[in-house]
C-alpha cells in the first residue's frame, strides 16, 4: 500500500467534528479515531481514583495503570478503560466537567499523543480532536478546522444529551462549552489553534451532507493520486 492517508479534524467542542469524521470514515472505509474519548476516559479514571492533578508522580503512576482500547464495530466510538466499556459514561456531565483539567496535563497529553501516533502509522484514518493537525499529525495531508456559532453548538449538544440526561439545561451546556473553549485555547500544552495549513469549515449553516461533500472534495483527489 502507498503511504497511508491521515485526515485531521480539529475544532471547538460540539462543532460536529465527530459527526463529520464518522461519516467521512464510513464513506471512504477509513478508520475513525475519536481522540476526545481518550481524554474523557482518562478523566473518568482520575475521577474514580481521586487522582490529584497537581501530583506528578501520582499522574505518572495512574497513566501506567490506564489501558485504553477502541472497538470500532460500526463507526461509533466504543472505548474500553481497562477492559470496561465506558463509551456512555464518558459523555456524562461529571466527565465533561473534569476533562479540561485532565487534558491540560503534560504527562497525559504526552501519553495520548504517543498512542494516537501509533494508530496512524500504517492505516488510513480520520482522527478528530484539538491538536491533531498541529501536534499529533503535523504532516497530515488533509487538515480541517471546524467552527460554528456557539449558540448553535449548545443547541445541538442539548438535543443530543437531553434525551439521556433530562435534568440538564441549555444554559448549563452553554456554560460548559464556553468553559471548555476557554480552557482548550488558553492551556499551555498544545492549545487549540488552527494549523497554518488547515482549511476552515464553519458549519453554522451547513447540513451534514454538505460538510461531508466539502471534506470528500479534499480527500478524494489524494486517493486517486
Ligand atoms: O471532543 P470532546 O469534546 O469529546 O473532547 C473532550 C475534551 O478533551 C475537550 O474538552 C478537550 C480535550 N481534547 C484535547 O485536549 N485534545 C484532543 N485531541 C481531543 C480532546
């Protein structure tokens, strides 16, 4: 096989990155990797085990005891933390509130980036996250940077999680997104920034089909090359 193709999709929280990444991977038969799920699973471990985010020795020790695996059955994210399926639990509010703190830790990022780079060694993949086009795969041939109006993003997220979590309010979601945007863009370690060569995709007024077509137009020429 010629050199594998990596599609890096970065952007703000709840911008539709994973929807696009999954659709693209499905269409092209690429592997889909949700890097945010990895940080969420680490945050869940930290919560459950009361890991102190200022204690570097404890963090290193925790990372040695965290084993993450993806099981990609249907282009949905199925992730296990030490062999336990945690795909649903990592989407709940306690994890969403903890994950910014945990994903800002240097030791955590170093380990996750290492694992992500390994996944992109030989296979065609679509990976979404915050630093995929900058830190994980700076040489990725296709980089998209997604953005959308914050109110629209909060509404989309609300619709998505309100079913399972009816007591949550739109305001809480809006606050959580604003907090995560701030934390993601201002942290010292690999802050969320657009790579110079990333193409901006503002999907405020785009349907999922239009976004998929936009991405396909960037990737398909590489498959023919
Ligand atoms: O994409 P998401 O909302 O599931 O990501 C959860 C958190 O993980 C998000 O607040 C930022 C962090 N994250 C990160 O720092 N780097 C990545 N590559 C992916 C996610």
